[in-house]
């Protein structure tokens, strides 16, 4: 029968068939002694089992290099030669690869015979360290047992068991070759044989035949036709059955597709990047399987929004991720551009595929069908691209949900897609869908991690009263980029600023969740004006109530720009760096270390540091200075050196530190960095007075505020400030006890006013009715001030407000 066979379906010169060969099976233990000796070994080597067990294997086996003894005499005085590659003779289980070879052996009854052998190194807890298989090569030369009568060269080799048809049946036969072994022992050894390679025979370097042991079971014959000349009259297969050409072609076609799928599987999934994965899948199909491949994903999948909700319909938006083809360049760019978002019409094969989740095959797109498909699209003409082509559309699914689909087309002149191609395309899409879903889940989890981390990190104001702040956060490269490092700045009464850096031990969502709880607690306690040591004490108690596994380090500092002081307490954190503006010298501050938050029962101390305007304070987490295998002192030294480096701005200074300590961006731990330039507030911008507990002092307070604001050239702030100061001083006079009232004005980027008295109860905003004679003071302040608040101290309370300053240039005088 003459068949027109396409080149890509041509069968191999020789078919690989399974050959059953009587095998000798021997297992050698760690000491080089025979522990298992099969009946086949007795027949091949002429040595009884009781004589072989416990005997040095080198005296019995022709396996050169795999045993401690080499060039030993054989069982009948002969020597073993032509042994092939050598193995480690220590039998220590460290050999990673098997070996094969040939040897001449003098057999007492048959004389000198040709032996083929395979040696597998074994690993595991048992004493077995070497598996040896051997066979007589003489029958193979005569064409028996699957051999070829015209073959001149026979050599043992190894190949993956998946390289042969019916490999599952071959795998099932492997346990039978191990004599007198338990299921556990046999399973362990068989798994290593499969991993290292299946024993094969190579004939004339053209064919490989997988070897299975022969236990006398009749050999399975290949299918043949009753009228074949080499078939017996009763229809039973002759000794050498003839395979029909149709079966050869079918086998070659199936094998080619399996090889294609295997090759594609190895090429895709090299990255968890979603778009790169799609490009890999699309490019792998062209030109071997198709001439055009275009991949579309649901917009929700590409955006990393999680699993799509519900089946697709005419409103579903699809994103064309990638197009690959071997047509002339630019032909597809205008009609099907990469990156386009599109909703596919209902009466098209594309819509049919994405709704049913099944492949759609159109072997030939004629002109009528081309007109019908193209007519569904309003703004594009697909006819020049799809007419006279073969079309296959396969869905990309995960957990029975369509995530996308691939459009595959073959040009005229190439064999159209058929049912076998549809199966191949569906299998390609199934494998791609699995990889795609993994990439989708990774992208979604990464987006969730980034969102969670961003939501937990504060938006620090770059300018606070008396200091400038710059921050950096670098996510780690492990565990979803989520960590427990954080920084924060808190605005406090009296123009003070709290600076905090913390690091929850561990990584992942648990650490990030604890970080959010601790950061919120610090923010709350800071606004209550707790001293640094007391704040860490309370934070430690909170961590212990949250759970024993909660541990964190923390550094909390309060900067007073008026008194030029830093109050700092440390809970097991790396020390901060202070860069002196006077001489540019950087030093690690020597602070009482304390224990990490969550340890419990450890006292914390507050240290007071005198600073000067222009000094810079650098706080960071250990991820910046710690490197595995290196002393942390080296990292701290580099931190000091880089912090002292001159920089044009605070951001530049932070970047200098990051570059010095993270040159390649490859640190696995996350990093938090906070730098504050302590500018201070000049004395000329601060005014303080003491007022008596007398109602007449309210008028005096108004006069003092008015005069100071005019001195500061702030006439537009006078009216509002005087009114609010009047209300706060009145409240202080009414509620104060025995001490005087404090009044302070601070001019920075805004105007800050503070009124203090010795009543500890915090000021409360009341809802006064139309008939109430009091209770409206704080309501007035709340409406006029940009911000206001109250804080309680050991000596009383302070009520403050802040109002913006608008400076208008005064007109120049025309006189004189």
C-alpha cells in the first residue's frame, strides 16, 4: 500500500521493541560480599547460590571498577576484560551513575562466552550497595529474544523507561528481577533503577531495546494480518511477526506528538512571571506544531485579581498576551496586536471554546466560514488571515475554570489539524493551564503581599516640627516579600516627634500581622506621652498577651527640638547612628540594650542624648547590616561610614546607605531605614509665659499673643489665634487648681499654641445647646484650628492647637 507520508510523521528507521532476556541478578552489600544470587546467576556463571552468598563479589562477577577487586580471575580461571566505564570501588553509596560493559567468561560447560552486564549503585539505609544484572550475549547474535540477525554490534546501555512504548508494563516487570526480597526492599531498589536508567541493548547503534527479565512467560506478539506471508495458516503469529505499515505510521505520529509535548513541558514554567509563562507556551508551539499561535487571558487573571468569578460570557474582556507566527513580519500586528483587550462575539468558534471549555477544531476555513466569522467583528477584517487555513482553539483551564485560550492555525499546504492534533493541542493547553494557574496564584499572592505590606507601612511626613525625615523600605526576597520590619514617626505635643523602628522576628503573614498590631499599639501609646522606657514596658506586656511566640526588637526615640534632646529606649534592637553636623563624625550610640519585646520580666531604660541642629539620626533594622557568615560589626562599621558620607539631600543620604550595604539588591531579609535630620527650633521662634489663676489673665493672654504675632510679622494669624487662646486660657482658669497656667507659642511651618494647667482630666469636646452658657470653647477651637489635641502628664494636662501660616508680601512704600 502506497501512503503519502508527511515528513514530520516519517517512522524511525527501526522500531524500538521490548526484548526479554534471561538475566542474572546479583546484589552486593557494603563490604563487597554477595547478598543475593538469583537462579539466572547460577545458570550463567555455574556457581550455586549457597556457594555465592557471602563470597567476595570480585571473585564471581565480571564487573570491572564497580568492585574493590579488579582483574580478578573468573569462576574458572579466566579473566574479565573489555569492561567499559569504571565506578567507585568503595561501595560507599556515593556513586551517582550506573555503568555497563562486556566481558569474556570461561564457562565450565560451554567454554568462553560473551557476557553483557549492568551495574547500579544503590543508596539508602539498607546494606545493599550495588545491583548487578548480566546476560549471555550469544543468543542475541543469532537473532533470538528480540535481537537482529544482521546485527554485528551489541552493547548494553541505559535509557529512560519513558523512551519506550508500553513502558508501564516494563515498569511492572522490574520487581520480578529481584530475588527473595521484601516489597519494601524491592520498591527502594526499583525506584533507583528507574531513576538512573532502564537497561537496554543497542544493536548496530541504530536501535535500543528495553530489557525485561525472562521467567519463561510466553512473549507477547505484535499484531499481524492473517494474510501476511510470515503468519501461520491457523492465524497464529509466526516466530517473527510483521507489523503493518499503517501501524508503523500511527506509532510514529503518536511518538512524535509525545516527544513534542515532552519538549514543550521542559520549556514552559521556567518562571512564575505570568506574561513570561504565556510567551513560553506560545513560542513553543511554533513552528513545530502550528504556524500561528495567539494566547488570550481573562483580564482579571492578568491583573492578578485572583480566581475569575463565574463562567465567561459576551461581556468578558480578554487580553491578548502574546502572538507567535512564522508568516512574513508585521502581517498580524495591526489586526491582532499584542496587548489588545477585546470581548469576543457570541457566534464565533472563539466564544464556543471559552464557554464550553472544550477544544474547537475547524480542519479547513473556507471562504463562506471565513466571511461568517469575520462578519461578527465590527472593526477588523479577519478574512485575509484565516481563509484557507486550518483552525484549532484550545482552552487554558485550571480547576475547571477557563482562564484563557490559544488560537492555533496552520497555513495552506500544510497538513490540516485532525482529531489527533486536537488531542495534542488539548494536552498542551492542559499542561500550560497548570503552569499558568501556578503563575496566576503566585502573581495574586504577590499582589496581596505588596498590598498588605504597603497598608501597614506609614506614609511618613517628610517635614515635622524641627526635623526632616526620609525613609526606605526594601522587601526581602523570600516568603512572599512580606516581613515584620516597620518604621514610624508620631507627632507629639510641644513640637516633639517620636521616631520608632521595629523588627518582628520571622517572616510571612504571621510576622506582618504582629507588626501591624505592635505598630498600632506604639502609635496609641506615643500619643499618650509615655516615656520611652514605659512605652516599651507596656509593649512587652501586650506582646506576651498576644502569645508566647511573639518576639520583636524595637527602638523608640522622642526628639524635642526646643530643648535639643533625644530620649531613647532600646528593646534588643541594633543601636542607632548619630552623625554630628559639627565635624561629620558618625558614632553608634551606646544605649542600654534591653531584651526583645515579648521576653517579659526585663526592665527598660531611657537614655537622654544632647544633640545640636543639623545632627542626623539613623535608625534601621538588622536586615541592612547582617550578612550570613559575617560579623555584624562589619555591617555596623559600613553603616557608620556610609551615614557620614556627605549628601545633597536626605533622600540621597538614604540611597548612599542602601548602595553601600545592599550593592546587588540581593538581601533575603527585609530592610527598614529611617533617617531624621534634627534641625531644632531657634529660641527666637519660641515664646513662653506664665499666667496666674485669675480671670483677668485672659485679657493679658490675648494681648501677649497679639503682640508676639505682630513681632513675627504674622498679622493674618492674629484674629484666629487670639480667639482660640482666649477660650483655652479661660478653660484653664476655670479648671486649674493651685499652680500657674503655662502659655507657649512656637513658630515653625505652622503656628503651635499650647496652654497647660495642673488639672489631669483631659479636655473634652462637648455638644452645647442653645441655652447653655458654657461648653463651646473647644468647639470654637475645633472649627478654627487645623489640628488640636490634649495630652495628660504627671503634672496636669496640655491643650494645644495648630493653625497654618500664610505670609503675604507687604507692598513697598512709594514715599521717600
